[in-house]
């Protein structure tokens, strides 16, 4: 059998397409900076791309500390991307990840601050909360044929308002600062255990959330591609009726897919807020983490490991906006660059079509079956 060339492999093409999107996004971002202030465009782009590596000159310890914070802040967007791609691989667009992430915030902070639970129970509570939100959307989809996008959007806002009500109470919210209390002050046992904190400049927010994120990605990769369970989920998502006639329980698989996806999104909130790196404040809009996860999932080629790389890249560019000189630029230019990169991801299929375009073929336009005619003229088409 003829071997598939390296450039024709789907994984290679997806990787090349994602890299091309990132490069084009950076180039277009530079052009935008030129329009805003051409004189300082090079300086601005250098600030975004250099990011926290600017501290390498001052102190290695400081550099590693900032790198640790970067990794911590990448965890939730990576796990939200994993939740989205898991559902998408099963044929479901779980836009409700934002709401599942929000109820995960409720579970993480209420159990640690108000109930005083230890971190393992708090983390399990976040998974259960996200899974419950996914279960509700799954039931609407499976039993009432309600589109999961509609159900997810409605549950996003319900989750937000419940979050504001519960965490806005005196047990969790420091009313004088309008933000939740420090977990380290009220319940130190609710914080995740540290991970390589000495290596990362004594960064107190470096926790086991980092290795857990990688482990979750590997588990998703194995489940989807190496197990019968994963095959059933994908088969049900692609064609529910065909899966039903094949003996699969389509309704159960739809619900189970969204339950697992929701559990991962809830875990994302737990692994972030249980580090103590951020407080919750009363919000008027759904956390953007769930929607950013959509972008990361597609930029990573809907691959669990690719989502990790894409999540690190997106978070790196986003943080780079903080180092822009605000006298010349708005820090949200970095977010605009990310938006452009994600928009360009829509051309991945077009890019792969170009790579798969067949080469030139020679045919004999005047060939005759009896071979009695004069030598045919070959034409290139």
C-alpha cells in the first residue's frame, strides 16, 4: 500500500494551519499597531511577544515566578477547551461550558469559605456542580430535543445569577472590598497543595492544578481514541439514529457526554480558584473563560494535547497586552490579536484543501483502443 506523505497527514496539516493562523494574527496585530501609532509599533509588538521574559535580565527568580503565574492562569482556559472539544468530538457544541465553569466557582468558594471543607472535597464539589449543569442541558437535548446551544446559553445566565446571590452573601463576600475572602485566611486546608513552588521563585499559586490539567488531557485523548466508550460517544454524536439502530443507548450517551464535559469545566474553576490566585466579584456578564475555551479548542485543532499548546499561546498573548505602554496603546490590542487569530482558524479547512490538491496528471486525449492510430499527442491538464 502507498504510504501517506508527511504533509498529507491530517495532524500535520492541522498543526501547520494553526501555526499559520498564529503568525498571520501577529502580523495583522502589528499592522493594527502601526495604524494606531506607527512610531512605537515595533516597541509595542516587542512588549507583547517578550511578555514576562523582560524580567530575565533582572533576576532568574523573578522570571520563574512570573512564569509560574502564567502557567496557573492558563489552567482554566485549557480545561474549558478540553471540555468543549470532548463534547464536540461527540457531535455536541457545548456552549454551556461558561455556565458550568460558573457553578464550579460557586462550589469551589462556598465549600472552602462558608463550609470550611478541605481541598479534595472542594474539588470534587466543583466537578459535581459542573456535571449537574451539564446533566440538565443533556436531559433537555436527549428527552425534549432542545438544541444544546440554546439550553447552554440559558443555563449560563441562570448560573451567573445564582453565583452572584450565593457568593454575594456575608459568608463568602468581604462586603468592604466587594470581593470574596482569602481562602488562606479563613480555611488554609481548602487550598490546593503546592507544586514545584521553589523552582518557580517561591510562587505560592503553583499547585497540583498544573499536572492535573496535563493528566486530564491525556485521559481525554485515550478515552476518545482508544476505548469502546469513546467510540460510542462519537458515534452517537455524529448520527443518533444510526447509533440507536446499532444497539447504542443514544439518550444515555448524549447526557453522559455533557455530564463529563460539564464536570471538566467545573474542575477548571476549582483548579483555578482553589489556588487563591483570584477573588470573585459580583459580575454582570458570564465569565469569558468558557467562551475563550471555544477559541482555544479550535486553535488547537480539537486535539487534547493541541489544546494545551493553544491555551498557553492564547494566555501568553493576552498577558502580553499588560506590558503595552498605555500612553500609546490600549492593552486590549492583545485581545484583538487573539480575536483575529481565532477568526483565521476558520480558514483551516481552506488551507488543508490547498495542501490536498492533486498534482498535474497527464492523459492521452487521442488514444484509440485498437492502437492502430498514429502516436497520440499527450496533453497536460
